[in-house]
C-alpha cells in the first residue's frame, strides 16, 4: 500500500533528472510583478478617497486568505511530521513548504491594518466600555503582532530544518517506525500548538470583533480549520499543475500520491462543514438575538445569502460529491478543478465573514476588490517561487516506480 | 491411467512467503492458467493485486444502502411532522437542521448494515462446506494456490506443478477433486 | 536501506498465533473470582434499579432544578469512553497508521461494551422505562410521534446506530481471527468458533469483498463517531442555559471523548499485557503512540476550557459570568480544579518520551484522566443546572446511595463483559499483526534496545 518512492539514479538513466532551470520564466514573473503593481496602485488610489473602506476591507480579506494558505501549509508540514506521514517521499514535504515564503511578508502586511483601523474596526471610533480591556488598538496590535511574529519564526525554522539532509533521509524511509530527527520533533508540535492559539486570537480580533457584540466559542477553531483546508486545496492545485508542467515521469504521476492528496482535500472539507454546522445548529436552536444576527445577515437575506450558499457549494458540496470515489481523486483534471473551486471558495468565505459586518446591505465588489486581490495573489506567487523550484526538483527526482512485483 | 477417465484434479501449492506466492500466481497467469483459488491468512494487497479482480460490488450496495437510509429518514421525519402539525419550541414544522442529523445517522446505519450483508452474500458466507484444497495452516501461516484441472491431461498437470515449484512453493500436492 | 539488510525475522506468524491463542487458554480460579465479583456488583445495582422503578425517582438525589446528574454524567462518560475504540480501529485505519494493529481489537471491544453500558443510563434515568419505545416513530391512533426537533431523539438514533455499527465492525474484524482460533480449538470451543467464523477459510474471493467492506465500514464509522458525541453534546448546547449553550461543545466533547477513551484503553491494556503475557505483541511502541493521542486530546480539551472561559469574560454577559464564577469558586469549585489538574496539567508530563514508555507512570496518569473526565461531565451537567436563572430555585445536589451503587455497578458491568471477551475471543488481531509484521519486529527490537 505504501507508495514507494525511490530516487532515480542519474547514472542509470544517463541524464540529469532535475529540470534545467527554475519553474517560472521571466514572462511569468513579469506578469506577477504587474499584478503586484496593479494591486498597489489600485489600493493607493482608493485608500484616500470615497472607497477607502472598501480598499481596507479587501486588504483584510486578502491578508486573511493568503496568509492563511501560507501558514496552513507549514502546519500541514508539521502535521506530516507528527503523523509520520510518508506517502510521497520528500516531495510531500516540499509541497507543504511551497508557500512558506509568503509568511514573513504577510506578517509585515498585518501591521498595515494599523493605518486603516478606523475603517475596519467599529470599536475604534465607538468603543464598547465592557470590552475595552480586550478591544483596544495598542493591545490588539501588540498581541496579534507578537503572535504572528512567533508563527513566522517557528514556520521559517521548521521549513529550514525540514530541508536538511537528515530530514530528507527520514522523509524517504517509509518503512521505518523511527521518529523524525530531534530538532523537528520539538519544533513541529510547538508550531501546531501556537497555530491553534494564535489563529484563534486572530479570528476573534480580525473577524469576530468587526461585529463586536457577536460571539461564538467555536469560531476560532472554525477559522483556523478553514485556513488549514485552504492550504490542502492550494497544495492539490499545485500538485496537479506541477504534474503537467514537469512532463515525463514525476512523483505526481503516481496515482496513489494523487489519491492521498485528494483524500486530504476531501476529508478536511467534511471537517470544515462539520464545524460550520456545529456552530449553525447551536445558534439556530438557541435563537438568542446577539448570536443569530451574524447568521441572519449572511444566510437569510439578499444580497449576502447567495454568496453564503456559494461558499458552502464551493468548499463542501463540490469537493464532497466529486471526490467521493477513488477514481476522481486520481484524475488530475477533476482534482485540479475541485481545488481551484476550493481556493476561490476560501476567498469568498473570508469575504463573507468580514465584509457583511461592515456593509450589511450591499455587496461591495468592483475594481477596488479585484485589483487588491490581484496584488496579493501576485505577491503570494512571487514569494512561493523558490518553494516551487524546490518542489519541482524533488518531484522530478522522485519518479514513480510501480512497486508490485 | 484408468481407462482415460477424466477425473477432475486439484493441484495445491503451498508457500511460506507472501512474495513467493505472488510470483506463483503471476507465473500461472503468464502461462494462461486462470481460475485459481488462493488461500491466505491475512489481507494481502499484493496477492489481491496479482489476482487482478474487478472492484468489489460491495461499494455499490453501500451506496444504495446509504441513499435508502437518507430517504427513510426524510420519510419518517417529514411524515411524522406532517401527520399532526404541532409546533414545538417555536421551530418550523419541517426543521432542516435537526432532520439532517437523523438523515445522517440513518445513512450510516443503513450503509453499514448493507456493507456487512453484501460482504457476506458476495463472499458466500456463511459457508457450510469446506472449500476444496483448504488446509488448516492456510488460516495460520501458509499461502495456498489451488489450481483445478483435468486429471487426464498429465502434461498440463506437470507444467503447473513445475511453475509452482519454480516460483518457490515448499510443497505441491495432487488431490482428486 | 541498511536496515533492510538486517531485517529481524522474529516473531514469526506462528509466534503471533501462539501468543494470542495462549491468552484464550482455560481460565484459572482467580479469573472466575474476578468475574463473580464484577457480576455481584452488577446484581446489587440491578436490585437497586428495580427498587427505583418500583418506588420512583425519589430514591435518587434528583430534585429541582438538578434533574440531570450522575446518571446522565455516566451516560456521557461511557459514550465518550467508547469513542477511542472507533478512533483507533476506523480513523487510524484510514490513515494507515502502523501501530494500531496490536491495540485496535481491545479498543473496539471496549467500544462495544462501553456503548452497551452507556445505553443503559438513559433507561435507568427514566421514571417509566417500559415506555422507552416511545422514542421510535410508529403509527398510532393518537397521531403522537417523537419530536424530531428534540436533541434527545437525535441521541436515541445516534447511540443506537453507534451500537449497531460498532458491533458489526467488531464482528467483521473477528471473522478471520476466530477462523484461525477454530483450527486450534477443541470441544465446545471449536463449535463456538466455527459458528462465529461462518465458514471463513480466507479464499481470495472472501478476502476481496472483506477488504472492501472493511474499508467502507471504517469510512462510515469515522464520521459516525464524530457525529455521535456531537449529538450528545447538543443535548446540552441546544438549551439556553449558561454553561451549556456554547458552539464549541460538539468538537470539544469529541476531543474529550477520545481523551478519556484512549486513557481507558491504556488503563485496561497496561495490566492486561502483563497478566496475559502479550508484551511482545503490544509493545511500548504501541503504548507510546496511545500516550501521544492522550497528550494531543488533552491539549485540545485545555484549549476548549480556555476558549469557553475567555468568551464568557469577553461577552460581558452577567449571567454567564455568574455561572462560571460559581463553577470556579462555588461550593463545587473543587471539582473544577480537580478536573483542571487531571485533564490539563497532569497529562503535560507526557511530553517526556521517557514517561511515555514508563508503564507504571502511564497507568497512573490514565487513571487520573478518567477521574478528571468524569468530573468534567459532572461539572458541566449538574454544576450548570444548580445555579439556573432563578436564584430562589438554587439547590445543591447530593447523590443517593442508589445512584452511587448503580454507577459502581456500571463499571463492574463493563469490566466483567470485557474480561469475558478477553478470555474467550482473540483480544489482539492476529491477521492484522501478520499483515504488519515488519513493523512489529521493528517495535520489539526498538523496545529491547531502549530498555537495555
């Protein structure tokens, strides 16, 4: 059952197996740079004018989406180590590390919110006396800043340790029950624990506090589970693209590997809908106004209702119905399409979580949102390029060898 | 040979090792010897792969069972609610969130029951007669490959026996079936 | 690569059979005394229950407003204990975890008997248990049907589904093993195993469908186990009562269930592997992995306590704050702090790899966890009810001897049934150990090198 991955010997095949150059060409990089420039310009032009609130909302939504994917990937890496997951050799680990490059940038971008705080957090201009001890500007930026700083340091540290030679040896040896080498054994659990704590606080501060009277104890868990799932979807998408891009034989040609990636997307999508349902049914049944208004705005009345349903369709219904069987998981086109839906779904989900608190009756969507999103996307891809190069090298080296004798 | 009577004959090769057993199966398949019966003491993906059977139909039955469960749950929740429209706890008569829970539970219940039943039916259990060629050690630590063939065709018998031996069978027996 | 060359060759398949089947030898006197002891406690509980049915629920300590107390605590506790079995047998099966093979049968057996124990408590808690069938919809002339909008009805469906599925799952996994036991047994036991094995002989056709059905059962049991404890948690979370109404309850209860359940597996397995001489099949490596799950779920439970307390403070809701103040510092405050000690603090020592292979320490920790989780349930259930919205109603519950003895009886019932199973059916899965024999060999070698 274990997908045996063996490094193809360069001597045997008589040719270097690693791709000659980086994955992305100059043209691709230029396009991404143009995206970033468009985002920066779009944001700068609007942030001073009538659309300032929209610019800041788009900024917050995109920060949550892309930082969530990058951080979720590194947590997935930690999870692989903690579960001794070795179904695709080092490629599996390179895949989870792909987006880590965005984490430091995301950390810096977080502080940008300081300048838009009056337009984002309702309690800055209208403080709530009872909650002032928690909801005040200096404390919020201090605690979230420290939290994200810890996450950044731990993430980069784990990624570095994960790329050492002894870690790679362990990653390849799927038949051993020995634990991962020591520094990783300490950092991986620390990272996972900090992720849960820091991202719960981020969820409470950057999303829940936008509707300051609302509360849901599960919200933090729900929020970071969503981020974790979005990383799984993004990883699946990258795997499918990489499979085609590398051509020839590569690690992603192995149907078992594709199935395991598909299984991750499938399973955590179900977990996400479970957490959504667990919150919904408690609030629906309890029927207490301070809890229900948050859902009523989003799921019961237009204009947000349709978008909320779209989120459930994209993040759960499509992955669940299409990936239920084994064959669709192994079919790259299907897996890729489903993961693309997932990434769009998570963007929409964060949008529906954030924006209706500030704009309950209209859906602000236009050039401002599109340009800011493009900017973040471009920056995210550019930061991920070194990770993608490493992934490509690893996937091209660890070709699929059919194991059954 | 007794008057050319073509008594059916069984050749039983027993292996001490899973990999050798797989080799035996593959060699027999290469020599166009089909309809094997293999006994093995634990679920072996390698042997299953070597036998190359189509996917088990149990999947289909579980799907049908699960859908039946959902429909049953919808019928009883909606049906009983409509039988006497009694508002309880200020909730709608047809309240989807709770009904989804019942649908889910009955989907699992019916799906699980049909998984076990269809496994038993497809696997021919309960079986009251011993399968020919079975030895008790095939439940313990040996792998058995049983080939049925025509007792008169001695060339074929010898060929099968030599394939099994060459693959590494520790013992090859003939038995009248 | 180098490890492959010096691959150890023991234990063999025969060693596994011998090790497991030896456990099922004819039991000695001590065993029968233990069984008699367990079932006499069950008999006492049964007598007290009979009296309770005759006299009414007045013989318990249940008074307004605390109408749910020890019985419901026991129900939630035992359902929780059950969960780890399904986690180990189904979820870890889907994850292709290597170490589950040696422990899953014991855990699954525990699941079945724990659900069977849990299922008794809603019945015991009924004033008129003979009307239990009112939970099921059936045509009647009064047009009266169960209220499907009530969490208690969801619970009836969830728990009975769980009992059925875990019984089927356990039975399915047993088939190849009892077929093996059949080949070694004599007398009535041979007949008994032959009937249970249903004529299984391990043909390719049988295994082919078995593998698919087993995989699908695991796939069905995984969401089921999560749903069951979620539904149990919603018995409380649906109410508007402070201390109960909280969205985090579903996953928090699931984590707590797995936490207490895996601890119970350790409580049972650690002495069992010694008494039954299966140290070579259930190695420190296996127990170490169980300890890690206890640690993980302990952290999740701590996270949930912290989130709940934070949210009560953050919400500014006076009544919630009062309830939680009573929970920490009220007359039952000590229960809360015992729970924090047992569930959040003591399991932290499991971060040490040396403690995780120290059987005595692990056993003691697992007992603490069981106590802590029982207290947690009691604190949530009875504690929140004690101080409801109307202070004039406040009443502090004290359990009666009936409730205490029925609780003791439930532990005896569970342990008695488990002991019977362990001596008459294979408590360790032989087939799956054989399938993963390479890992077992490594585990034994690893164990001997660390202890040396």
